[in-house]
C-alpha cells in the first residue's frame, strides 16, 4: 500500500485521516443543530471504521499509538472545557460534570465535537441549543425560575 511515515510510532498518514474525520464531525456538529446527535454518532462510527482499517493496515503498535494520541487529545479537550465551564458558571447552580469519564476512552470521537460545540454555544459564537448552559439559563428566565437581569437603558428604565 502506502509507505508508512511514522514519528514516535504515530503514523502520519492515518493521523491526517483521523484529524480529517474529527474536523468534519466537529464542523457538522457545530454548524447543524438539527442533526447534532446523529452527526456525533456518525463521526463515532466513522472513526471506529478508520481505526479498524488502521488495525489491518498498520503494525499493531503504530495503530494503537496513533489512536491513543487522538484519544488523549480528545480527553484533554473535554477536561479543558469542563474546567472552563466550572469557572464560568461558578455560583450559578450548574451541576458539575465529571472531569474524567471512563467511557471517554471509547467515546472521544463524539466528545470532542460536543465539547467544541458547547464552548462555542457558551461563548455566544453560535446560537444556543438545548445542550448549552446559556440555553438552560434562558429557559430558567423564561419559566421564571431565575430573574432576568435588567440592563440599564432597557426594559423597566424606559417605563419610568
């Protein structure tokens, strides 16, 4: 097949393929709110399909190390998001999620796009959806569980 280019047992060609799958899945999850869950599952299935092909095409050590580098990156990214969210929502009543999940070892291809999407939601870069903390805050304001802050120059100040 192809010449195997490796660096510290990471196969560069297959790393590019995994990065492409991760980038494609992240773009689909972030940009398509209607298909978010399905795209995450499709990216998960595609990643494992690539992994199976890696196990056939590469020596076992290269396949496992290449896969493990992406799994470690995915875990680090989701831990970073959770630490950031804990700090951002400190004192708001947001329930903290576990920093380390054993299932993350297997679900990282779906967790990375989800963490990126949630962070972009929470930063206000893309519209909030049912997964984001900002959506939960909006829902609490709508249902009256949480008072909406009055911004000076708007709302009640105009009525006076």
